[in-house]
C-alpha cells in the first residue's frame, strides 16, 4: 500500500485541546474524534500529530532548559523570562517554574495522542502490515516521551490507555520509576518487532527498528543493565544501515536530514504558516548581534560556559561547528561572546530554520555501545569504537587499558561529540558523576549550594499537586 507520511511540520489537525484542569492527562473537548479514527489515512494523520508533539516547547522545543543548562556545558543569560532558566543553572528550582509545568503538560499531551491511536487502531480494518507499523511507531513515541519524563521527574503517572472522561484523570497516582521503565522497555521491545528497518524517501523521519533498538539500548544503559544495552546497540551497529558522515559539519546540514548518521530526529520544515521550523538557531545566536550571526538576530540563550569552550582538544574539528567565541558586528568590530552555532540554517523569519533536532544519531550509538562494552569488561573493543568517533573529528587515537580510564575518556568524548544535543546532564546523572563534577566546579559555573541526591530529579509542578493533592505528592527536598 502506498503511504504518504505528512510530517509533523505539516500537521496540527486535532488533539490540540486538552485539560486545563489536569494538564493533558485527559481531554476536555475532542469534538470530532469519536468519528475521526475510521481509516488508515486517519491513523496516519493521528501519528503525524503525535510526531508533531515532539516540537512542543515542553518536549524538544526548549529541551535545553532541562538537559543542558543544569550541566557544566551552558548557562542562561539573565534577562526577561530567562530568569526561570537560571533556576536550573543554579539549582534553586521552584515547583512553580513554568518550564517544569510545560515539560509535564507537553509530555502528557504527546502521550495522550499515542494512547488514542493504540486504544482505537485494533478495531479498524486496514492493511495488517501497516497497522503493525503504526502500532510500533506509537509505542516508540510513547516510550521516548515517558523516558524523558521519568528522567526529569522520577515517579510519574503511567497512563497507557485513552482517557475519555476528564474525571478519570484524577485516579492516577505517581507510578514508581521502576514500573515506568518496565513499560518503556515493553513498548520499545514491541516497537522493535513491529517497525521496518528503513523507509522509502517519502517516509523518511518515521521511527525505525534501529531507532527502537538504539533507544532501548539507552534505556538499558540508564538502568546499568550493560550486557542488555550492548546487545541492543550491537544490532544497530551490525545492521549496516548507519554510518558516520565524513565531516562532522555535514551531520547538522539540512541537506543531510534523516541521512546515514541519523537514527531518529525531530522533524522541522521552514517556510510554512503557521511556523513549523526550528527556532534554536535564533534562540542561541547572541543577543544584539543583528544579522552578524544569523538572519533576524538572536536571543543569546544557552550560552556555552568557559569550561565547555576549553573542553576541546587542539585540532578538534567539532569545536568550530558546535560553538563560537566571537563574531564580527555590522561595523566590523570583534565582539567576544560564547554562543552555540550548531543549528545555523538561515531562517525565513526568526525562529524558522530547516534544522532537524538529533534525538539519536550513530555517533551516540557508537559511544553508548563503547560504554556498555567497557562496563562488561571489554575495554579493547570499547577503545576501537571511541577512536572511530575521534578519527572523524580529526584528533589522534587514544591508548587506554583500564576500565576506569575508559569511563573518563567516554565521558569527555560524549561531551564534545554530542555538545548541545541534550545529553550532558542525563549522562552525568546516569554515570553517577553529576554531583562530584558539578560540586567541584560550583564556583566556576555559578552554583552557590552543595548539590545532593535530591537535585538529580526536578520538582513536580505545583499545579499538579494543587489539582490532585490526595495522590500527587512532591519529590523529597522540594
């Protein structure tokens, strides 16, 4: 059956209104949805809306606020609403922080969209292979969204069916993180069996078998299930579908979207109305830089720290692709300013560039696989993978023989290879390195309090507690 996948860039057809009372755990008004899900085309459109939710600010639109700013890689520039981002940078988070509220709401908005598909698709007569694929895609997306939520908040309500009555939303307590992870693993295992290895060009960007395997490998790595992580990541490597592009800069060119190094990306398309382009280039370019860095100027958010600028080895070609330390203004003056340049496609208007956002790419897979191998005692093969990534960056091979030295080398390599792609904070938490590293650098990066275990998850939005105080309780220490 010929399929045409209308990317998230083109669709926001439905499922846009959700509960203002229970923050998207249940719908308030879905006037025509009962009669909408009748054909394969309807479910294709529903999937497009589920993919579209990844663009929301509380998912990947402003992912940097929870994944990069808390780390030692970047900082907010204090002005206007960025004061709220400073709470993540300095770890004085309030439960009323709007970024937390949006993170929770938009995560559950996307989960709701997948649950609607999964609750209704079995009743529809359609091509069996296509139905299997759509179920696999929905489970992959649901798993990805839950993975992000559980890493940010810890215990979260686990909802795997469509909620049709608003009042039913009040029945859900916070589910222990272990049970959430079990559901994530179940969804990804089923998605792996259901999804195709590749798509034709008209469907590029949809979740693949390799995407499910890579994300499952990352989930296992997060749980320190290293042998299982290695097994899944090996499947991605051995598939022969993916490869490192010859030049690091090519990875982030819109001309190479969904290319050989891409495992899964959030899709963006500039030039549409309403805007469906990527806004990060405009968000990250220096404030008051005019058109010197990017057309229509920038906001100066998520500024690389001096510590991050100094993290690169001499000759590392990734540095100039990932960040800048100065620009020349319109009258020829040099302005010293650290800024992210990784997403620098020329926008049609401000916040409307063609860059996709890389959720999973092959270099990440290689480094995760190396980590899993190292933790299972296979240092030599881990070293081979590490040096593959370094060779593309134009820097020399490392010689490492101990597991401990390899851990540090992989930590460093992930930092510079995956800079500003939303990995650093979660990497540090996963490896148990967040507290020692950030506490040691506290004065240099502006943290004024000693971080403890409670800082490794963020507070539940106060709005959720106020709405359902009998069941939704705050994380310890907030």
